[in-house]
C-alpha cells in the first residue's frame, strides 16, 4: 500500500492509503470522499499538478509518505439544445450526456480534450478551447461539430462565439476562423481580409457581426439575418457594443446613438425612433424587437410590435428604468423604485395585471421563453406569463422562500434556496418537475439549463439532472465518468 498525506489550503489534512498500482484519478476520488468536497486538483510539494486521471501514481513519481495539496475545483457546464458538457478549467476530461446528435457523445475526441479552458456551443455542437489555444469540436458535423477543414488555423484561439449553426473563433492576432454551416456564418471568406484586430463578436441565429480595432463592424452569414450591413456601413464607426434579435443587429456607438440592420420586421429598421436613440445606456432584445434604456432612464422600443417593439401603452410608466429582461415575445423593466413594467405579447409575459400590486421590492428577474419570475427583496417569488411555461407557481408558492437564484429552460424554472435546496415549476417534462431527484438536491451551488432539462452541481461535486431525457435530463450513464472528471 502507498500512503500519502493530503492537505487543504486551510490546513486540514488527511493521511490516505491506496494500492501502489492506483491511478491519479483513484487518489483524487479518495481525497474527495475524505474531505467531503467536490472535484479536487492535486499538487505535489514540488508544484507539479497531477492533472491526468489516467496516469499511474508510479509514473508521476509519487512515493510513500509524500505530501500533496488539494485545491477544490468548481465544475462548469455548457449546453446545446439537447446535451450538456461538464468540465473543470485546466482539466483533462469533459463529461457529456444527452442527445448524441446534439453533442451528448464526445467519445471520438476524448483523448484530445486535455487542459480545457472554455467550452462554447451552437444549437447542436460543442467547441472546447485548450490551454495551448487549439480547439476540439464534437456534435453535429454539419453545424460546427467538425472543424477539420480549419484545424491548422485554430491556433492561439482566445474566444469562440456561435450562431445557431456555426462557430467563429477570435485568434490571438485578431483574425477570425469560422466553420459550420457556410450559409449561416460558417464561411467568412468574402470578408476575411477585413477581419483584422477583432475586438468582439455578436451573433443572430444565422449571422455574425465583428467589431474590429478601429471601431467599425464586419458582418457575414445570412444577409437577411444581419449578415449584410453595407447600407449602414458608413454609420458603423466607434461601435461600443452590439445586441441582436433572432434576425437583426443593433450597435451602440460611443456617442450613445444606435445603428441597426438586418430584417426590418425584427428590429433591423429603427428609422421611426432614430431621433430618440440618443445617450443609450443599454439595449435588450426579444425574438423580434429591441428595447433601449436611455441615460435619463426612459425606454425606446422598435421592431415587431407583437414581440415588444411597441411600448406606447406603458411609455409614461417607463421612468427610472434600471434593467430590462425579456422572454421570446415580451419585455419586463425594473424601475428605480423596484417595481415592474411589462409590455409585448400577453401570452409571453407582457401582462402583469394579476400580480402587479404585489410586484414591489423586485431585485432580479429571470425568464423562460414564455414567462417571467421575479425575486423580491424578502426572497419570495412572483411569476406571470404562460402558466404552463412557468408563469404559474401557485403549487410551490409556499416553498419559494429565501430564494437566491433562479435558472430556466425554455418552459420551466428552478430556484435555488438559501439552504441549497431546489424548487421547480413549469412544464414538467422540461424540468418543471424535480420530484424524482428531490432528495438528492442538497447543497446545490449552480444550475444550468438546456432547452428541456436542468443540471445542478452540488457542493460535493456531484451533478444531478432532471427534465426531458432527450435534452440531457438523464446522466445515469455517465455517473462513473463524473467521479473521475
């Protein structure tokens, strides 16, 4: 037997014994159980990180009586529409589950996933940035899961963004590499010579827009979704930030004005309100409309009136607006006095008449596609919008106390309480019913949602899932892998 001493930075230590032929992963699991903690990183007295769980303790030079330090890692989650990916920054493994066609199976690239730093997702595929700046992809090959044609260009990657069906990577020299569906952003060849000194990228469902070093914007992808910006090209100077609906872009300039392009029906045409778009502080978007918060706290809206593009009915109430949240078809604004004003499609949360008198002292708002949930100062929650999509929380209202955070799938909410337990409501099959795993949901740290399922990371590092099985709601087949992450 091999005996080693493992200590936490706090000074707490344990003496652990295991067979000589054991692997690093075995020692990590033993340490996790001994301390009752989540995933840990082991570091030798010489500062060498024991990163690869498959390496033998003999191979890494561990001897009887050696001293190690254990540092707790916080796992991270990313999701496509129907699959999850769990990893630790700097780890040598990613665990995936859910629909295989949507990235739920990463077995083909498992050996390439070493020292993972970030993970990004399209609708159906994942892309992982490694420590050396290279990229590993998996999932639907047509929509970003296959980067083989640009693999030699994916060096020194700093950041990755995605449309629904393609990826765009910013490389350390400020250039951009794209792959995936060529019609929806995967082919940037026509603007490649303009993509120099790129500072950031925004996306609609089918097009990309990049802010380059001089503050101008370069676009590509589906022309009707914002991939064509020639008409406003001369106006796109000193761009500060960009926002998007599904099919249009809005760029806020340094002088506080806004330039829009893309499908006019979905916010690409702001000519009717252009004289009001001055000193804009922030822009928010639904599926088809924009809402801009102006410096004086008022709001300017445009785009599809059925998606919140017309706020005339509540315009006099929109004073002292601090922040705006959006569903698929409605907006909700938190005012300085912590009350709420909503507008847009009533089916998607645009009507708060049933709860308006109680919507006071609001701290935060979360949204599904069809409903809103507001956390009040006293930790209680109020909901409105489509009842089946999370707008009706009456069955769990007495449980919604001391709520700290709320996350959402397309049609359900999950609230983390102060004691680390969870309360869920909304469409049962899409995560609104967690009764099957309720006894496991203790010490929850974070929650992430796919389109139809939730995954919760517990304080002990375990991951509990619920919701639609095809959307990642069942991780039973990878439980062993999660232990060896």
